[in-house]
């Protein structure tokens, strides 16, 4: 008892000094996190290890810490070390111990508990601190039996790594302590205050941080680690505000009005979890997201802020949606739409446009999408047949927000069908004062018309004064032409040339019943006997010569190749037999597109110049054959130039990603074949991917792919034989094939850097 009291007094004095030192230190600098652990009592088990310095020969343990539910929390509770009965003696300095160790990165700064003991022949119970050097420093020592439980307490500054309760033979190593009668020591109600100065580690990832703009529900992956008290909970913060919380399992209990650990390391050292975030609760703009982990001691560790981009609102409709070239009727099945994008402010940029076309007979393309940042143009839209359609366009931002209800619309009017025209049978006999033709066009409607006549056997058509008059129903008109007053006897045939509002032309010399529109004038009517034959209706005469060639920049000849969408020029001269130029003569130019083109044969009439020369601009389009002819006139025979070949290169684009890679890796290739004025083959367009062989200075094929029905193609190529760093030049070539009205054309080359 006296030894016990002296030890307790010393321990209490030491505890007071340590407490004062801690208070003074806290006033000078920030304090680390602290937590409290309770052991053996309060229905809590013990987190301690027992050891015997004799190897188990002289001592034995006994522990009972958790009383039954409803019973007194301390009824019979103990952690004891006994000497073994019948073991004789034990040499001095030998001991048994219970040991409580602080986890890594933590230390014990205070301990309280209850002890009692039975001690004989030099045995002592010592409670003390394990030192950082591996030693033992007791702060309470009992030398005599005291079976009445009493309390002890001690504080430490700096903290210690462990607390031990020892039953010790306190004699020199050369002496012995008797084990008969037996001795024992006991403790319970141990309470430890631990200090931890290291913040836990935290990490964050998942869909929300995967890059790009995000919307709707997003998943977050979080994790953390703490080697001291362990991670108690993690919280995710957006712009400093908590948006998700995960509590991790910990060994803890409410004791005496506070939350205490029930193990020396109450929580897990490594944790991870998944969290869900509803981004619709936040504004459309960039935000900062971080994750923090808090350990059981209250220390907090956070990740740096990560920028996340959030947008949950549909873009406004396209502004000023318009059809390139106007919204009137057109005969080319190629429509380009353009618009202005609305201002997105801090929200995500426009990432593309969705579109849908409705038309006659229930036609519906359903929703389609074309991607591209700030896209404001849709090229090469095509319609299935002639008619009036409506295109609806709405925008999708880079977060994926879109709504068909936020659309703009524009009319698409296609008429690639020529109008129908047929002469009406003249009434009565003889030459009528006027001839008429019925013209009908179901879509664009008749727009222009003229009637010509020639005397049977002649080559020169004479234009008559003509007028297109409205018909009795939409899409129908009547073309009326007035005949000259003075005509010689003979048979006259007529031709009607009409065009609709889209530019489709039609020509006929027939009546509705299929018979040729011809009128025979048997003898001149009264008042017309002195009439002369109109110029240009006479027969053939002297020989003429016709020269023509194609010109584009410095290229000229009977066959010329031009780039995609390039215009060429037809030039030539009309000469008589002596080589003199024939001025003011009409020449007929016919352009016949190559197979696969959607455009029709184009016929134009031009006049030769003062010296017989002529020139005609040929617009951009697919490859075609050009013929030039002169029909002749009284005194001059007709002539014809063999067909000229205007060859147009196809156009394609090529992109690649990544542009820098290593041998064994694959490059993604994609592009598009332009099909302006042409129909893509049913199976898709053949495209060759080629590389440039520097030693031979030639382009060689790598692979051949087919495009889809919109001309887009994709491919992947793996580099396998590159042994050192190299720059590979690639291009795409739209190959020649049946019913494709373009000659092979290549994309601009691009470079891919491959490391060996």
C-alpha cells in the first residue's frame, strides 16, 4: 500500500506537469487531432497484446472485459496476469505484461485506469509507458497487496508509443522470486487519449471528373487512407459546399457523453466508395470539386480542387436558319443549311446539330446528328424525290443537351423533273394565226416558254413571239405563239421549249396525240403572194469548219482534267471553207454528264463573234462530254466538233488521331467523300488510304475501305514494322468505279509521327 500510494502520487504529479506543459504548448502552436479510446469496461473488449518474458513457463493471462447485456458494465471485468501455480520460482527481472500500442503516426498523451493486485516475495505491478527507443518507463508502481480497485492517471509530453501493465519479479537477475503463494496483477477501465498530427490522404475520380461537359446524374469514385486513427468519413465538396458524404465503419461507442474508439486504431486505414451527384442542382458553368477525408482524430485531408464543367439546359433554337442559295425551287438535289448559333455564355459550347426532314407521303428521316464545335452549317442534304419538304434543325451542346422543341425550320423544294409539254391540234384548215401548247409541272410550276418553227426540209428554227398564260389549275399553263403574217406555201413544223421555276427544261415537236405538230400551207392566202421566205429556212450550201477546245488555267486541249468544283471554259472558232471567220452564227453546245451524275444533259446556244470566235463558261460539276455543232443555213453547210472530255477530280478529306504514336499502336482514320452532283454507289464509295514511299517517291496503298451512304468512311491501321522514329505521310483517294462521274482525286496529305 505505501509503495502504491507513492507511485500514484508521483504519477499524478507527473500528469499535472505534463498537462500544464501541454496547455502552454497549445497556446503557442496549433494542436494536432486527438481521440479517446476506452478498453475493458463499458461492455467494450480490449485491444491489447499479452506477453511472457519467460516464454509462457512462469506466467499466464486471464481477461474478462465484456459483461452480459443488461449487467453492470464492470461486474467482474478484469485483465490479469498470474504466476503459474507449481512453477517454483522465477528469476529476477522476468515479467508478464499487457500492452496497448498506438497506431503508426499516433502517440498516447494520457492514460487513466483502475488497478489492483496480490503481490508476494518481491513481485511488483508496474504501469508505464513504452518508450520510442524500445524501453519501459513506469509511472505507477505497487509493491504490496491491495485487492481494492483504485484509479491511476498519467499524461505524456511528448506522447509515447505504448502503455504497458507489468507483473514483475523486481529482484536482481541473479535472484529468484517464489511463485508459492502466487502473485497477480489486474487492470480495467483503461482510457487512452491519443494524438495524431498527420492528415489523411484523399483521392477523387469517376464520371464527373472524366473531362468534358457533364449533365444529369454523375458518379464519383472517392478513396482515402490514414495510418493513424483511420478514416472516419469522406465528404465531396463543390465550390466549397458539401454535395455527398460517406461514413466508413469504425469501432466506436458513446461513453460518458462522448464518442470514443473501442480499438487503438478505430477506423480503416484504406477506404473507397462510390457517390452519386445530381448536377441539375447546380448552375451551368465551370465548378470546382474536391474530396476530403476526416480521420477519427478530426484531422482533415483534401484533394486539390478539380474543375468540372456542368450544363443541364438545352440550347436556344438556331438563329437565322437559311437555305444557301435561297428557299425557292431547285433542280439540284443538294441542300446546304446555315444559321447563327446562340450565345451560350459560361455554359457548354454548341457541339453539333440534330435535324429531321418531313415530306410528302409521310416521308421522315427521323432524328439525325452532325457533330462539330460551334457547327453552323449542314452540307449536302439530299431528298428522296421531287416535292416540297420541311427541315427542322435544333442544337446539341457539348454536354449532350438538346430538345427537338427548340428548333428552327426551313422549306426544301426539289424539282428535278422536266415539265410536260404537248401542242394542241390547230382548229380548222390552213395556217392558224397562233399555235398553243399545254404545259404542266406538278412542283415548281411552268416558268418560261418559247415556240420555234421551221420549214420542212430546212435546218434553221425561227423563234416566234410567245407568251406563257396561266392555266385553269395549279401547275398548268398554256404557251401561245403568234405566227408571222407572210409565209410561203409549204409545210411548217413547230417546236416548244419550256422550263419550270427550278430550271428543268423540256422540248417537244409533238401534239398530245403523239403526232408531229405540223401545218401545211397549200397556197399563199390573199395578200401574201408577194411574201418572201423568211431568212434561215433555206437549204444547205458551202462547207464550214468548226474548231473547239477546253481551257483551265494553262491546261488546254480536247481532254482537260480540273479539280473538284472548278469551272472550265470552252473556246473555239467557226470558219468557212477559205478559213474566214463566220460571225453571228448560232452554235449548239451540249454537255452530257458522265454516268452516275444526277444532273441532266444541258443544251445551250451561243453566237460566234466578229471573227467567228466563241467562248462559253462551263460551271463546276461532275465529269462530262461536250459537243459543239453548227446546223448550217442557206448557202452554208453544218459542221460538228467531236466530243471534248472535261474530267473532274473527286474530292475527299482525311483526318487522323492520334498524330503521334509508337510502333504497335493503331491510328484512327476518318474522312468524307464529296458527292456534289452525283449519287454515291449503293454499296458505298471505294476509298484507298495511301502512304508516300520516299525512296520510290510514289504513293502506295495501305488499305481500301467503303464509305457509308453519306460518303463518310472510317478505318484503323496498326503500325507494325517501324523500327525507328519516322514521319508517315497519308492521303485518301476516291477511286474510279462504274457510275461514278469523277476521276480519282486525293485529299491533302497529313503526317503521322511514329516512334520505333
